[in-house]
């Protein structure tokens, strides 16, 4: 390639992609490797000295039973939330693409919860669970009913409920795109060949929407494993630390206990677990998509 043509292409790249690449490097790449370096130090997050301690932080992660306990709670929360979110989102997408009257209004209404910030959303639902639901239940039963947030199982249920309420509208849009991408003639051909509407849905529409399922499951999985804002404002890890998810534990380890090296190591372990699960899920989904 002539030198002038190469210089022209490099100049084009720097002009159009250069700013985005620089911003990505400064916001993602550099902090990632800096955080990786901090996992080998005993930095408290404040002082200028960052003593090198080798792999001792990773040994502390292995021995931290609270971290693994919070990770277990996160896995339970994530599995239930991902399944329920995608089922609800799929049903909502089917509803608003079935030609019902006012379906565009329903689409906007179902999507609105996703526009509310997690902190605000958590405080709103905390008021609803602690005041509104308690008042209604107490009025019906005639006795004082405790809030769901005051029990260990109830707190996790509330986290799952609010997360599904927030995420389902966003995933619904992806499923809507999947429904609209399926050629109507394929469904009509299946019905002409004797399939019932349910069989056409199961054997024609859903296989052709596999990419939508892969995307939604990946997004909802990563969101659930990294959730912090709703956990903070809705339960704050209570009662008795029963609803402390992994991201909250990492934050407390790094910033509350001022043990930044161990906290960063736990964050790295959480990132690796989430990345492996996400990539494995995408690989299996894409492989099935090709086979379909």
C-alpha cells in the first residue's frame, strides 16, 4: 500500500475513531490494569503508599467466608431474577406485538420503570413495602403484619421483585425486535401445514428468535451479578446481612473497611466469574443458533 494512502487511512481512523478509542482506553482499559495492580498491594484507598504484598490479597479472598456467602446469595438472586425477567419480558413482547388496541401505549408504559434510577427505585419500593403493603395487609387481617423487608426470605423476594419490575421493560424491547424480525410468511406456512398457533410459536417463532434470547439472558445476567444501587437503597443488606449481594460486599470491603487491595481482588474474582458465565452462555446460545 502506498505511503500516502496508508497515511490517509490512519488520518481517517484518528479523526473518527481516535476520540472514542482514547476515551475507552482512559475510562476502561487504564482503570482495569490499575485495579489489577492494586490487587497486589495493601492500599487503604487513602494513603500515598501502596505496599506490595504479592498474592496475599487473593489468599484473603479465598478465606473470606462472607464474600463467598454473598456470592452464593447473588447466584440465587441472579438465577431467579434472570428466569422470571425473561419470561415476563417475552410475554409482554408477545402481548404488545399481537395487535391489541393501544399496544404502543403499553410498550411505553412497560418500559418506563427502566428509566428510573436504581437508587430512587429502591427508596420508592421500600416505602411501598414498609408502609403501603403493611397498611393494606394489616387492614385486611386486623392484626399487625410485619414488612417483607424485615425477614430474610422476604428481603430477597423484594430484591427479585423490584429487579424484575425494572429490567423486564428493557428486555421486552429486544424481544419485540425479535418478534418483528420473524417473517410472517413462515408462521402462515406453518399454520397452513396444520400447526396450531402454539406449535407455530414453539417450532417456528422461538427458534428464529434465538439471538434475542441470547442477548436478553446475557444482559440480565451481567446486570444481576453487578447490581448494587437497588441492593443499597432497598435493603442495605439487611436484615442481619442476609441480603448483602456480592457487589455490596466488595464495596464495603474496599471503602468501608478501607481494605482496598482485598476489595479489588474480590471485584476481580467477581468480574471473572461473571465474564465466564456470560461468555459460556453466549457461546452455547450462538452454537444453538447456528444449528437451528
